[in-house]
């Protein structure tokens, strides 16, 4: 596999129609082959068009201001109920993030019954196992065992959440087609949109794999990113106490999150495969079916784009960059840029006076900081050694300002 390392070359490949994503056509193919990330051309455009309502402002407002707020309150109550020996509320950030995002995932996909702690814990476990299968290419474990666990998680999802949710939406869409309910009464979620679009030729296997992809992407990717983002921001705050007040501003937190995501991509590389011979792409030539590794760390710290101190976390840096470059290529680029990016890091400022959509990740970081969340000095974080991706195993937090009055998210 040829490796590309500079920002310009990688962005050119990612934005070119001469290449297709080549991650889930490998070891994770049995789990996710046919999902939107594997498609090209018209098929890809049609799938993105169908799924666009999931990430429009009204949907994002619902996820962030209703579902996320409710799940955050449950997570803070859990921390309040499990104090350390010094009497301080504590919780693991990975656990908190996944438990907070799982209900959002359920709303995006259209999974019913994720409205109590037991169900959230169950779907969290499913999501985690699916996530390991989806990123199997980076695993250091026995890959057959990883995929076996992921396929068992798929069956678990089918039996306990997916099948009943799909049947309920079949009934709702049928009622709409019969004129018994209005279109506006239908939920906005992946399964409902798929049934409305392809009622007569609904492909069971295809839409299951699409749902699996959304479960993986909406919960796992952000879960792995959150400790890195929090760590960079807290370390910067401790080194720059005179500027710590800036972290009370949503716009500054968004800049800081972008900067941290630039330094901590979700995977070591974005994989692409040439669809045909391609000449003169950022000075490179490629052969048909050639595999390319677009190395994120080197691209996202390219000094030609980010300056001589490109590897240093600087939350002021995005102020002099366009939003596209602020988080680097961590969400990809071009036609296959991550469709869930607005869910993760928000939308531009609303012009109609509606609620601000700053993204679930900046929202989560802001809520943690406002409650005095910090690392537990007696219980430091640990990294995983079973994957080539940069991921934490544990990230224990304690809270200095988590009182009964502060349990309710702001």
C-alpha cells in the first residue's frame, strides 16, 4: 500500500472521484459491506440524499437539546452515586460518553425502547462490540475472534432492538401511505426514511448494514475521541490559567475541540483504492486498483498548512483557519466527508434565533468543564494495547462541582 503523508496530496485524493473508500471492503466487509461509506458515484449520492434529513438543523437540535441533555443528567447522577474514598463523584469518561451518546444513536437510527438505564447499557455493549468489528483492520487481536464477537452483537441488536423497531416503522409508513396519518407524523430516522424511499423493494440486508454503520459511527467514533479532546483542553487550561475563562464561551470550546480532533484522528489512516489509472493528482500518478493509505497524523500536522508548531495544541489556531482546515482531515474530505460531522461538532450560528447547535462533543466537553471534571490523580488513564489506533482503555474522572443543583445539564 502506498502511503501519502502531506495535506495537499491526501486532500486531493479524498476529493477526487477516481478513488473509493477501501476500509470496509476488507476484513470488516461481512459487517458493513454496502453501507454508505463503501459506495461511489450515483449510488453514493442517492444514499447521502436520502439520509440528509437526519443531519438537518431541526434534527440536530432535537438530538443535542433534548436527548443529549436527558442522557447527560442520567450520567451525572451515576457519577454522584459512586463516590471515591475522598467522597468525590467519579465516573470513567469513556463510559460516560458512550452512555450519553447511545440514546442519540438510537434516535438517529430509529431504535425503540432505549428509554431506561438497562436498555442503554445493553445497547452500549452492542455498540462497543460492533465498533471493534468495524475497526478490525487496526486490531492487534485475533481477527476471527473480533469478527465473531461483532456478528454476535449484530444478532443481539436484531433480536432486542432492530426487528421490533423496523416492524413498528413498517406499520407507520403503511398508515401514512393509506392516508391514515400525515407525513409530518412520521419520525425522522434512518429506518423510516429507508422504508419511505424503497417501500416496494426494501433490501433487508442492505438497511441492516446501514443501521450497523450508524450505530458504530455515531457512538464509537466520538467515544474514542472524547478523552483525547478533554485531555488536550484540560492540559492547556492548566498551563494557561490566565485564559481559562475562555472555556466558558461556546465558540472557544468549539475551536478547542476542532484543534484537538486535528491532533487525534479517529484512525491511523483513511484508506482509498483507485478506480482507474489517474494522472497528475497533486503531482502523483496512480494505477487502477492501487491501494493508498492517507496518513492522518502527518497530514493534520503538515507545517505548510499549520505552521512550524503544527504538532502543538493551540485552541487559538482555528481562528486564523477556515473551518475546513481547523479539524484537519479527521472527518475526511470530498464526497465521502463524514455525514455525521454536524452531529459531532455542530453547525454555523443560527440566523433565525433558534437554539445553537454546537455539536454533541463541544456540548459534552462544556458540561464536564462546568462541573469541575478533572483527572483522578490517584487513578491515571490507561491506553489500549490491542489496537493500532490511539485509544484509551480507561479515563477516570472526578468532579469538584457536581452538586445536586448542577446535575441538570445547562
